């Protein structure tokens, strides 16, 4: 089971990243929980300087840009191994 | 940001070839649009040379593709440069710098570091927490939005490199001076208390990127920005073309010219709610200048549009107490107004 978090205060790019993450999860057919984190107090617990950020199983894998769906898939499969 | 694995293996030769071919196509297109616009307006549509409608139509048909081509080309180059800078690297570069030199460096890095005002909070906390002085942090936070890449390209396309350079130089000056003043005022007590208590893991160092990845990212930012602004560009150039063709010369000199002392502060005030619409504002401003509005007033207006934004103020309220927020915006607004007067006076 993957625990995925999208960090961001609700800007356009954060929404884009969240929907891409959902799509990657569905395409992979893995069990996962995608959660949007919009609270700054929660966001700054991760080593992040610019949003959006993607956290997979507690580890920040991308920050400051929207990765492609293929990249997200790679992050997810890496976390599954 | 710790690791990056491209979905496809990098293919440097293919990337170089694609970029080279695109550059040739770009140059060809850039050289063909002027004769093409004139041909459509005066031959295909049969409009009379020198007539108001003919002038306005030819102006529109030339300026729209010119600005869109310049935008894609320049945003691509800026996008490549920005892959060498990340907020993490900028923070590392600013660490341990004194005020003064730190303000100058922060303002310069504000141009090349990718930044979105929605990230202002984590960035502010990250900078302050790593010991970067408050004033230096503000120099960065002012320069990043004030020196806007879309505005640079529009100014370059509509006014030429001198005005574009003047805009960059005055944006830098404003960021350096306003940040330095805020630093001297010792306002640390007006930063929300929780900011000083944050204990965080150090951000990882920047990722290693290959050239195909840099090109891919830069192209991504071209698509994103062009998608966001193309409609504004077309509408604004249409309005600009109408002004160009129909408003008499010098009609605006009395209200937007140098004689009207109040025009600079009024322009700055009007600019505040027009947040982030540099693409839509500059073609109109360009037409207004042609009709007698003064350049300093116009530059102040543009900087207010991109640099003083209410959404950003609301976001920064999370980390700044109201007093500091007011001082921050007040200092930047005053600096922009002074710049406007300065250019009205020297140009």
C-alpha cells in the first residue's frame, strides 16, 4: 500500500500534480492513498522550498515542478520495490 | 528533488537536432511575418496603405505572431537557464552572505530562480530558517515577481532592448534598495513567531540533469506560459492596434504625460488589481506611450502590475504580521513611484 501526499496550498500546479498522481496510481493498479496537504504547518515539515511537492511513503521525491505521469509512475514503482 | 530518472533514456543527438531545426524554423518564421502581414493587409484584403484601418490591421497581423514567437523563443532560453538554478541552490548561494552584497545577489538570483508566488511561504521560511537575513530574503521576494520574464519579452518586442534593459535594471534597484531598507529597520519581531520555531530537515541538494531533460523542462515552461497568455496577447494587441490607428497623436499627453505629476502614483494604484497580466497590459501601454503617455509612468505601471499583487499579500500574511506586510508593500510601492519619477525626469 502506497501513501502518496501532494504538498501545495491549492494552486493550479498542485491540482495538476494531484490529478496526475491519481492517474498514475490507477494506471499501475496499485493500492494507494492520495492525500492533498494544503496546510503550511504540515507542508514545511518536509524539506521543501517550493510547491508543488510529491511525497511517496514519507519521502519527498519532487518539489517545485509538475513531473510527467511517466516520472510519477517511476517514483511509485521505485517505492514498491 | 533527490533523484530523477527520465522515463526515456536520454538521447542527446536527437535533442540537439530538434533544437537546431526549431531554431532555423523560428528564424525563418520571424523574418517572414512582416512581409506576410503587409501582404495580407494591403494586397489580400485590399486595404489602403496609410489608411487608419489598413495601418491598424497590418500592425495587428505583424505584432501578434512577432510577440508569440519572441515569447516562445525567450521563454525557452530562460527556461534552460532556470534549470541551472533551483530555490535550493539559491538558498545555498545566499547562505552566509552579509547584508548589502547579499541584497544584490538575492535580487540577481530573483531573476533566474524559478519562483511562483504560491511558493512564497515555504520559500520564506526556508530562507529565514537557514539564517539568511530578513532584508536579503525580501530582496529576493521582491525581484522574483517584479522582474517578470513575460514582461521582459513584451518590452523587448514592443520597445526594443534599451527599455527592456532599463526595466530589468530598475527592477533590480528596487529589490536591492527596498530589501536593504527593510533589513535596516530590524523588523524580525513582525515575522510570525512560528517561523522562528520551525525545525526542519535540510533540503536535499539539487538534482543532476541531462541536456535532454533541461530541453524538455524548458519546452514544458514554454507550453505552460504560452497557453496561459496567448489570448491576452491577442486581445491586448487588438486594443493597441485600435489605439495606434484611431487615437490622435499626443491626445494623452495631458493626463498621462510628464506634466501630470499625479500620473505616476495613480498608475501604480491602478496596477495593483491587474495582477499578473503583463501580457495583456504591455501592448496597451505601448500604444498609450505612442500617444503621449510618458515612459516613466508606463514603467511604474508595469512594475506595479507584476510586483504588487494582492494574492501574494494574502499568501505572505501567513508568515508576516500585518505591520511588516504593510511596510513591505509600502516600501516597494514607494520605490516603484520614485523609479517612475526618475525616468520621467531623465528620459
